[in-house]
């Protein structure tokens, strides 16, 4: 009996907010997560609280996987840091379903944390909704602590807000 193993390698890289792979992953996130909240978040509220001004983006991180049998690496993870006052905020953290639980989200968090440290920020903040329990578990497992809802998320009382303080 012969066993064949497929080895998967991650490549983490920075990209422009407008990078086609970044745009594709954000669209996939919107298609998956948007419907979870459509019964209680209007388009107007979504536009004012969750919109990202590309000018505020400090860095965009993509994770690619390269299977030995695949010809081209494929983008499977996205996270960005945007300026929110003096803080850097994690935005649009997303991993495609078939690569969840494989370390992609941890690689993304590590990369954005490194970027925040390089920017000499004492902490990193983020917001996620109450209908994303896997995200909440990940952030808590990775050392993020709950904080009060911060701007602009006051209109979303079901927000879970977190920070990670670098010491």
C-alpha cells in the first residue's frame, strides 16, 4: 500500500488594499458574514460603522497556500490594519472555509501584530460580532482581552471588542 501526502506551505505577504486577491477575499467574507447580521444591521449602519477608507489602511496581509501539486499559490487568508485614532485596528480578518483550522488565522494575527509593533503601537484593537463565535475563541486563545465597544461601533451593541497590549 502506498500513501501519498500533500504538503501545504503558507506564504505570508503584504499587499495593497486594492490587490485583486485582497478584493476577492473581502468579497468572500462579505458574502459569508453579511447575511448573519442582515436581520439587524441596515445597509446605512453597515456603511458608517464597517466601511474602510483605503487611505486609513496601514497594511494589508495575505496568506497564500502552495500545495506541491498546485501550479500557483492561492490566496486563502486576509487581514488589514487601519488607523483608528492613535490605534491600529484589525479589519477584514478572513480565512476561506477549507483552510480554517490549519494555522492560517494564527499566521495572519502574527503578521498584523508584528506590523503593529513595527509601527510602535502599544496595543492592537479589533471588533467582531456576536454571531462569529469562532473568531471570538481565536482572539481569546491568542491573548486578546475584551474591552468596551469603541468608535465607530457604538451603533452595533452586539459587538465584541478586543485589545492586545504589547509589553
